[in-house]
C-alpha cells in the first residue's frame, strides 16, 4: 500500500460529504502533524507529565509535551525511564 492508501483505509484522510473537500482528520493531525499544525487545529492540546515525591503541592520534575502523539510517546517513555532509575520510595500511612 502507498502512504495515502494507508491513511485512507485507516480513516486518517477522508472526504467531507458536505463540502466535498479532502483532508486529514483530527486523529491524523494528532498522530502525524507538525507542532504548528497541531497548535492551530487543537490549541489546548498538551500532555503534562509530573513527578511528585517529596511534596504533593509542588512537583519535583515536569515534562510538558505539545507535539504529535508518535513523538510524544518516545519523549514520555524516556521521561518515565529517567524517573524509574531513581530510588523507590514507599511512604507509611499515618495511623
């Protein structure tokens, strides 16, 4: 399959029945779009990763992603891997 056939069969590129225009769907934009296109289509889109250990009112580390989902997955997994290398902390509940 060509790239366009793959996008059409997965419904990421469709024809609008009302206007007859063809283009990418929102899912296609979020998966493969450039940062500027995503910001124009969905201005509020972001993925916020926060690490809280010592104080739950403040965060110890944070990653704010505003990129497509494929690139965001790689960045998020790297962030999680960097956190998992730290010491495991188990807090006792106060009775």
